[in-house]
C-alpha cells in the first residue's frame, strides 16, 4: 500500500501539475476548455487533503509523513489536452506561451525532447519552495498543459524522488 501511494504521488508530481495562477495559462484554458475535442481533468484540493490524512495515520513512517506534507500543500491539479491538428494550435504558439510564462516569472527547470515531441517543466517559487508547477507536453498530434497549484518543498520532493528510484 505504501509503495502504491508513493508511486502514485511521484507519478503525479513528476509527470505533471489550476490554471488560475498564470494569466497565460488561464487564457489558454478559457479558449480551449469547451472545445469538444479537448480533454479536461481537474483534481481539487479535497482529494489531496484526503490523501494527506490517510498518509499521516502512520506517524512513525517517514515516507508517509513526507507524502502527507506534499499532498496537504497541493490545492489543485488540472490537465487540459487539445489536438494540434483540429485546434489550429501550432509550435509557434507553444514558443510564445513559454516566452509569456517566463515574463510571469516561471523558470524552465528542464526540457526533454524525443524526436518531434517536447516536454517543458516550468516552475514559480524560490530556491526551496515551488509555488506552482507547469508541464507543457507537445506531441505531434496533441498539446497538453498540466498545472499543479500549491506550495511544494524541494526537500520533500527530492526525498520522494529518491525513494521512488529505490522502489524500482
């Protein structure tokens, strides 16, 4: 059970993180949220509070205490995915979005490229705490924005990432 919770939270945090924090993302969300070809998924803070409560039950388990702290500080997780070919959204629009996000004090933490697919990890916050995390995923046929709102302590995220590596 503990491994399942650690893995699930690690996947959520590393794979992706409300559109309310960024004007750029909010504009994107407003434009495409009602598109019949869009996929929209929202997890509210209540789900994370429940996970935090369950994880905190074992006060002697350090792994679960870290999961509890992380989950307790996430206020929402939203995902919006649109098909590139139907929406008219182009790679130039992604470059413009990234540029606008940098003006909003987002820092590009990591970029991954596999062929024509790109993943951009962008965060707001200080050296020790992430206030908001965006993951922009550009594939040949789809573009996806994942956004996590909350205050995430880098020590807890690092601890969880190390534990996840030990589970594999």
